[in-house]
C-alpha cells in the first residue's frame, strides 16, 4: 500500500518537473502549458501520451 502511494507521489512530482521544463524551453515561443491540477493529473495518469496530447491540444487551440 505504501509503495503505491510513493509511486504515485513520484509520478506527480515528475509530471510537475516535465511541465516546468517544457514551459522553460518554450517560453520564447509563447507556448506555455499552465501547471495546474488538471494538467498534472493528465500527465500522471497517461504518462508520455498525456504530455504529447496536452502539447497537441494547446498548439491546435491556442496558437
């Protein structure tokens, strides 16, 4: 039980770091994805596919 909780916390922290790193890299292109509970949960649940989906969503809708 405690291992599952620790794994979930690690994935949440990694999701925040990935979003923060993406925002720093794409800051000059003005392609920031907000770091909030929804985006962090999407990346936590869907891993890399969730991140790529968020990037595609923001490129299509907000560009």
